[in-house]
C-alpha cells in the first residue's frame, strides 16, 4: 500500500486558461446571492417564500439577467406587480450584481476546506453580500 498526500487545491501552470463561468441564474442561486432577503422590505425568508422580481418588468422590455433580477417576498412582489420602481414608488435596498463563480461555490454551502477559503477569497467581489457571514472574508 502506498499513501499519497495531495493538496486540496491543485493549480496548473502554463497556457491553459479556463474562462471563469458565470453561475446560472436560477431562483435558488438568486435567493442565495441575496441571502434569502427581500430586496424591498429587507426581511429574511425561507427560499419557498421568495419570488424572482424583474426590476424592469419583462412586459416592459426587461431581461432575465442577474442585474435585472432580485429576490422579493411574495407580498412585495405583488405590490410592485408589473410596474417599474418609479411607478410603484418602491426602492431597492441594494444593487443587484452578477456573482462570481467563487461566490456561487461559497453560497452552495459545500464543504470547503480552510485552505480552499483562502483561494476562493481572491474571486469574491466587493458586492458580495455574504461577506460578513464567513469568517475568512472579514
């Protein structure tokens, strides 16, 4: 029997460059990006109590993109309905952003080893709402 120790992070030197993947925009990923918090009233909810809100409604030409979507509780989404922010008189508590791949790995609650946290930290943006939730980012 042999025993081989392998580091938890393996990097490749050379010309190989992997383009960083943008996480897929799903309701679950969106709610995790926003820490299961309604972007209008600021209250936290279980994922099944949240909805995807299009800041510029699809009926008014809005796209289904990370920067045009935000988490909203069912009540706030019903109040806003198919109106723009101006028409509804509502305000966003934060600006939606496209999360990095590293952020999506952190938000998936995978078992990440301590030395992997250090590696992932380099890929975390200033907009990352979960910054205070993880000790390695403070």
